């Protein structure tokens, strides 16, 4: 059996998946749905294995992996805390590939376990950030506020920290999973150039930064820089967090780094590396549940080998 055949068997063959990784990610999410006993959702009138059925997926929060994560989602997405935030609905509830539910599935448990979050972040930043004080979702310091970027940019996850001198710092995180970063560039604003000049870490020719697929990375990086400046943080870091095998993201990040004069305010983490940092300090069952959901690609290989 080949990967495409397996995808078709799972109602998970989509031509929008332009890489092997994207197809494997859709198959893996379809596996997880079947393991949970959840029915397939649909797209354009056809079953789609990587989607959950509505409205039960929203009513029961089936896209979220633990009771604690579901409580966080009720508070952050369905409660008053969601005011002013841009959550993609119904995708956050029914799309198994969406990175928004992944954010909650990875960081939701950590909102109530800041000690574990601290240990993982301290390891991933080699001690640059010493303590995590809070974790927020879909955070913008001010949408369309001219003091920042004057657009709707936001961080998927915002980790408030302190350094070893107890000074306030933050890590703004953009999370990717299945995305290939293709798509048209957004509107360029003169404010981006002004902030870039202030940050002083970009090459003189920024033409590629203004184009897809680098523009979104640039805008999030700029948001981190101007938030540190305007809000008086002692330090900050913008991080892209993604699966190691997503070559669309890793290639874009390598291209982006070539346009930097220094990398002091930016870093990249893989999901696998983040999970490893958690495992160094915890045997919490939810970590296994998360890994099985998003990173257990070996299940696909075993299935294909068994079918040959």
C-alpha cells in the first residue's frame, strides 16, 4: 500500500497537500480521529477524515486532548477572554490540522503548570529566560494600534517571563503544523519599515521580506520588536514552532535568517524539541497524548509496512 492509497481509504486525500509531509500529517490526524471513535466531518459535501463533525465537535470540544485543555478553551475561546481576539471558527473546533487547537493542546496544560513551563523554556533558551509567569493565547498588544504595527497581527502564544534579574521579558510564538506558507502577500505598511529601522537587525534590501512566504514571519518578528520597545520589556524573543519534517516552514525560516544582521531577537523550535524539553522534567500523561496526536508519524509507516 502507498501513502496516497492509505489517504484515500481514510477520506484524507486532498490535492491541496503539496508535500509528502502535508499528506502524512492529514493521515495522522485521521488516524487519531478514528482512535478516538469520532466520526468524520465533511468538506464541500464529501467526508474528510481530518475533520470532525459539527456541531458536536464544538459542543463537546472534541478537538482538544484533555479536560484541563478544554477548560482553558472554554475560558479563552468561548468566554469573555475571547473579546477582541481572532479565533478561526469553526476551524478551531472541527479542523484537526489547524494550528490554533494545537496551541491549546500544547500550552493549555502549561497555563496551570508554570513550573514545568519554566523548566522547558529555561532549557530551550539556555537560561536566557529564567521563569515563566503567565501564558496567553492569540495575544496582540494592540490591534490596529499605530504604536505597534497598525494591523491585526498577533502572537499565537505569548509567554510572559522574567530573566535572572527578575526583569519582565516575553517570548512571542507563531505555531505551524500542516501549513505550507503559500498564499498571497498581505498589504505592506510603511510602519513595518519604520519598526524594522528601529530594530536594526535586517539587511538593507527588504524586498523579499515583503513577499510571501517570508512576510508573515517578518510581521510577527516586527511585532515582537516593537512590543519590547513600546511596553518596556527588558528582553524578548520571537519563536516559530513547527514539526521538524515540515520543509515548507524550515526552508522559509532558513531564507528569512539570511536576511538578518543578527538573530538576537528570533529563534526556531521544533515541536519534537519542545516535547523533549517537557519530557526531561515531567512524565505527565498529557505529553504522551499530545505526541501521539501530532508527532507519531511512525504509525503511518507501520501501517504501510503491514499492508505490503
